[in-house]
C-alpha cells in the first residue's frame, strides 16, 4: 500500500511549483502590491487553484481535502501572496448547499472572478466586543482578523453558527485593514450594522457544519506552516553548505548539523499528521475534527521551533532582508494564531472528546 502522494498529485504539485518558482522569487515578495501580483493570480487561475474542490459542472477539479492540503503546503513553501483560504472554505461549505447558491458562486470562484474572505475569529476564542449576531437574515456586530480581506464577498458565521455571505460593498458594512507582521496576506476588521446576509443552507434541513469548516480551515493553515517550515529548513541546509567560517563550511560543524537534524526530525512526522487529518475529513471520520485541531496545535509549535532555529543557523544574515527568511518567519508566526492558537485548539479537542 502506498502511503505517499499519488502520481497525479505529484504532477499537480510539480506544475504548481514551476509557476511559483518563476513568479514568486524573493525579489517579488519585496515588491508586494505591484502589478506582478495580478499576473500571479492569472497564472493560478489557469492552474485551477481556486476551483480545486469545486464540482466539474461548475468548472472545478472535484478534488479532495487531501489535495487542497497538499497544494496549501506548496503555497506556504513559496510564501505565496494570494488569498485562497476563504475560497477553499467556501468550496467546502457549498458542496451540499442549495443548487441556486452553487450556481451563483461556484462558477465565479473557479474562474477566479470571486475573491472570498473568512471572518471566523470569534469562533476560535473570545474577543472582547466582537461577535456577529443574525436577526432574520440581517447581521450586526464586529469581527477581527478577517482572513484574505482583499475580497468581493465575506463568509461570516453568526454566533449561533449559521453561515452567511455578504458583499463587501453592502450598505452599513465597514471594512478596515489590519496591519500584521505578515506582508504576504491581507487581514481586516469588519463592522456590520444591519447588513443583509445570504444564508448558506443545505439542500436538506440545516446548513453546513461550522465546526467542520473551521477544522478544514485550520488544516489548510497548518499545511501552509508545514510548507513554510520546509522552506526554512531547505534554506538552512543550503546556507550551511555555502557559508565558510574559520576556513570550513559551517555545515561541517557539529552544532549546525544538530540544529538541521533536529528541525528535520520534528518536521517529518508533521507531514503524516496533516495528511492523516485531511484523509479523516475526506472520509467523514468521527475523529476528523479532533485530529485537525491537534494537528494545527502541534504544527504551530513545531513551526515556532523551526523558524527560530533556521534563523540561528543563518547567524546574523538570518535577520536581514537580503536573505529574506523573515517572510516565512512572520508567516509562521501569524499562522500560529489564525483560527485558534495551540492552547485553545487543545482545549477544543478535549471538549470534542468530552474531557472538559
């Protein structure tokens, strides 16, 4: 039995890596905000990034959660400056939704015409003065750290776990940018004062499971961290085999060898952990939500270690913009808190098991 990536997945990831290695070098990250970002999005639309999980009748690829996780890992490896978390979560939310809603949004999502933000921070830990309340389809409240806020629509869960889509141009909606240390992605704050929301309802009774959507979003972010960590490890090994000190390559020093080996030893099991959690979601396992929460919690802490250690391997160069490690260092740091920090997610996993 093969527990690795399939041939089709390897082809998919290799194609994406070719696009990103060409379009997202360090020099491109230093110029974030210029027209090159538009070219990158066009290339990613052609690749099919935004329709990975969408049914074929709406122009998508009909792939699984595991494929979305593998792609996210590769995007993190290149610190790709494009919004995709909200779109992937919406793809999953609309899988069992009303046909009218699917037709309205999924074709636009697959073609790259629709950008989606995700405003769910208030369901991942209490935020003072922040909560979205729904009153007969009208939304009131405030949400912080909206993911991918450079968007056309925002996916907004209310406090009773109903899911709504609102346009960023809606009357009585205020969207403000929030600055973070991560320059590769956009975050914001929304204030809703009587905004009409379009509720996402399933074909049968009820709506999409918010806990499942949050678990998927956390897996996407965990995979992004995994890719970023692998990049920092690869850069550290390359640097150690080039930098000389006292007439020797620093990679020959036992202390440097130990640091690289420890990063690799901590990182390798995380791949299996992410992939396993994704497969559990694909197979609707009752343990999927628990595993997803524990997965992001663990990888957040491994990411913190790898980011710190990789910087140490580079010495003083690790802090410079010339080396560029800080793009991954900061992305890993922000990922640690998105959709729940490690401590919160472990408590959530305990609650799901009835331990709290």
